[in-house]
C-alpha cells in the first residue's frame, strides 16, 4: 500500500504522520517515507528539524545562524 505525502512507515510498518517543524523544515516538503526524517533548512538539524546545529545561534522560528569565528576565517 502506498503512503500518502506527510506520512512514513516506522520499524513496525505502521503508517505514522510526519512531525516536521513548520519553522525548521524546508517549505513544501514532507518527511522521508522510510526514515521519517524531515528536510531541514540550513543551520537546522534533528529528525523533526527542531534544533540549531552546533556553533549556530538563534531560534528555529527566527532562523539558526552560523557563528563566524576569526579563528576559522583567518590564519591567526
């Protein structure tokens, strides 16, 4: 049986609704139908795209922005 968009099959083969963050996931996408992982915006991570990546700041709602360090951009 084919899955509808917005759903995935868990390890028990149950049909489960995607739980992607409306703020952290890419617009107009659904979760992966096999893993349930959502497609995250840049700077965002997590199965549901609900966490900023390490070395990023902000919130999911306002966007996760990378921290630029002079140690990474310059040969100091």
